[in-house]
C-alpha cells in the first residue's frame, strides 16, 4: 500500500511508479548476518534538529520508512538523552506489522535498548512503564540505578569509565538481537562510528534549510573515516530524499583505526 507523498526509487535502477510498503520492505530488508543500522533525518544544510527537535524535519515519507525500519529490527538502540528529549513512548507496532513479524518467526515487538552512562532515567516514562517487551539498558559498572528502574528494565553493565559499546552489542547479539536499529542521538552515533560498529546508515534529507545553530547527526571525538558505499536513493513527491549506505560484510577496519578491544 502506498499513502501520502509517493516514494520512487531513482538510483541505482530507477523504478517508475510509487513504491508499496512491501517493495520498501524488500529494499531495506533484514540481513542474513548481524547488522547495526543507524537511521537519521537531516536538513539539506546538515541540521539534525529544527527548533530543537528532529520531528520538525520529518515529513510523511520519512515517518513511513521510519516505521518500516522499526518493523525490521530486533533491537531499537537509543541514547538516554535522546530518549528524554524526544519523549520516547513505548515501542509498539500496528497489527499488520506485528503479523508480518510473527509470520517470519520474530518477536512481536522489537526490544528497546537504552544507552546510559549515568542511568539518569525515569522508570515512569512510558517507554519503560508501558513497554510491551522488557527494555534493556546498556550502562557502565559504577552507575547507580534510580529507584524502580530495575523493576521495569534489565541492566547490562559493560565498561568502567564509559559504556563499552562493542561488548554491549556483542551481548545483544548473544541474546538474539542480531538486527539492531539505532535512532541516535548524535553522540551515540559518533561513539559507534569511532568503535567501527556502524554497518549501515539510512539518511533522510529534508528539502529545507535550517540555518546556523543546530548540530550535525554525529558528535563527539573524531575518528578515522570509514568508506560506506551508497546502496540506493529514493525520492518522495515532496522533495525528500532517502539515502541508504551500507558496508559489505567482512569489510576490514579503515586504515589507521585502533584495533577492536
């Protein structure tokens, strides 16, 4: 089914006509190997927010792909700051998308995974209190949990000074969460890039100029550049572009990168 502003594929092989949800699902798909996919929206001049929130950049085409990417993942990874600022609610899917997952032997809902070095989290926030699947929290060894958090989430402690993302991701995969979708924020994206853990970037480019002020989709310490081949370009009728970049399985680390811990 295609609704709202139509989405078409314009590269590598243009496809005439609006893409249906099943066609979009096939384009993004589930990998046959563990994968960390990052999803972001930005303005044409590179801003990650509009008036302080990413929602101002996201139109109907982006929301449509956003929902499909959630349907495809096993775990939904998000930084605590983004969780608080964007007011995350419980991760739920439509009946149709839950049926799609059941037909493929997947859990009915993806598992929310929150990265927090300080455990500054509110157990009463709907993403915890109303979650259909018990969330996981990746944190470090010395962080003190607020009252009630362990009643609504499982804590996974990796690292001392900061969260060890590589070890945390390995634990997610051990638990069967092989397809992980990261929705940010920028500092988490930057840390994942620095650890060379990002396999794929899905970037929506909104057709507007946000002007000076907002940050980029990535932040934090610098890291060695990683080549990420372009896989497809989709265009919506409202001028929105959706770009998918992905590395090949088994690609070696970029030259000059620190060895994995």
